């Protein structure tokens, strides 16, 4: 099983992706524009990380 799964992708040269950590459930935002890029936890309005809903 892969730890990180890409759940969203948009763009080619300027690319935005959302990745989910299958162990912790936390989602991360990745953005790339040319040679510059960044990777950070995706946060809710209250500052807590966006997580995958728990499965029943």
C-alpha cells in the first residue's frame, strides 16, 4: 500500500495537487509553478488539518 495517494490534480505547467496520507488521514496541498514549488498541510478555517473521514 502506498502511504500517500493523490486525490486531486489540476494544471500542467502550473500544477496544484492534493495528497492524502493514508496512515494519518491528513491532506496536503502541493503547488508548482515552473521551478518553484511548495508542500504544506491543508488546513480548515479553525487551523486544524483537513483529514479523511473515518471509514465505518
